[in-house]
C-alpha cells in the first residue's frame, strides 16, 4: 500500500504516530520511499548526501529550509 503513495503522503504518515515514524524512517524501508518517489513525474534524482525521507522533506515540505 505504501508504494502507491507519494513522498509527501509518507512524510505526513510518519508524523501521525511514533510507531509509523520508526517504521517509515527505518533504512530497511528505503524501498518504500523509492517507490513513492517514482510516483512523482519529473522529480530530480535523489542527491547522494540525503536519505529518502530527508529528500522528500526538502522537496515537498512547505516551509523554508534555510
């Protein structure tokens, strides 16, 4: 089910409970984030210095990161 979502959806889900956050932020679930990222057309590739959740936060969060 998670792989049908977009990265912003995963970010929002990760903020709903501690258990979901632990699950979604686990490195072993990077494949879920990659699948979600593939659901967004024309998204630039993941930078090598960011994790999947960090990249999703940078691209989709609606606040300033400076």
